[in-house]
């Protein structure tokens, strides 16, 4: 059982929780105008990790048939037969229940909205089958994190965290466009919808650039609306520089550094912004 659980956690890349989690914490800090109660923070963490784990496991389960055919993914635990679909389904159900329980420990609105959040994060797994907007749907799945954290702290949903959610939506879509370039030929052969397979890698990288420009603008709007100051905006400048660096790592004829652009740079972006937002609130 422990071996299977370790395989599932490897399959869903549990370490990638670092992408959206810092943005949820930023929203929670701004909502509380400082540090929320420690119980609230704990349940936000539990809700975030369980929701993402549920979504990623569902994504891998629904894509098993494609993963078996893709040379890049055929050795992953599910297509390689190291895990059964039944075990992964039980893992998905367990994560869903943990998420709903965590929401119930926060407040009534968080509990009421928990099925909506599960529907959003689960739906994106299917979108690649019918729309090239799938990159923005995965952005929406991660983008609900700040709104959810705001609800967790305030017990209400306001306009302010929506600016941060939109920033994450475009940020995620931007790096997913880069990541999906390596599967452009395979997606085209399987009639899957992605921007690289439908419109080419050059177009995908151009749209990724535009998404990340929008990300920086939306982060600025959020900071201004939230009344944040120079420390936060210093963080935004660093985010902009890292996004620029990310786009220097890949090109239409060179995708050899996609993983560095995808994980290393983006993991640093979210953590850095959390640090600088925290400094802004406390200093």
C-alpha cells in the first residue's frame, strides 16, 4: 500500500503543489491583513494539497490510454501497469473527501462551494479532447486557489482576490503552452486539441508570451487594489524578470530546456512573490 501510494505521489508530482499554494497563501495574508489563525492556515494547506492531488490523479487516470501511446509518458506508473486504475480511483475519492472535510472546517461558504471547486479542477482533464482552450482551463483550475483562500479567511468572496486568480490563470496557461509544445506531434496524431498541435509551436510560444505579460499586469492591479507597497512590487518586478528568462530557455526549434522553464522557474516565481508580499505586509 505504501509503495503504491508513493507511486501515486510521484505520478501526480506532489512537489508541483508549490505552483499555486504560495498564491493561495498570498490571498490569505491579504484577506487577514497579516497572519490568519493557524487553524485556518492548516486547513487551507490541507484543502489545497488534496484538491490538487485529486485533480492531477484524475487527469492521469483519464489520459491513461493516450499515455500508453506517448513515448514520453508510456513509462509512467499507470500506463506501465505499476498502478491499477482502481487504486488511483480510490485515491481520487479519498482526496475529494479530505478536501470537502477541510472546507467544512473553514466556514459554511467554503463547504458550500467545495463541490464547485471539485467540478472546476476535474473538468479541465477532459478539455483537451474538444478545445484548444485547454491551457486556459488548467489555468482556471489553479486560479481558484486565491479565491478559495479568501473565502477560507473572510467567509465571503469579494472582487479583490479575483485579480490574483486571473493572474494565476494566465500564468498557468502561459507555462502550460510551453510544456505542451513537446507533445505537439503526438497530440496532432491523436486528434487532441492543444495550441501547439492545432496552430504550431511558434504560435503557442507567442501566446505564452502574451499570457505572461497579462500575468504581470494583473499582479500589479491586485497589488494596487490591495494597497500593497514597494516590497510587493519589487517581487512583481522579479516575477517579470523570471518570466522573461523562462522564455529565453525555449524556442520553436529548441525545446530541450522545457523542464527547466516549466518547473524550476515557475516554482521560484510563486515562492518569491509570497516572500515579498509577506515582507510588504509586515514591514
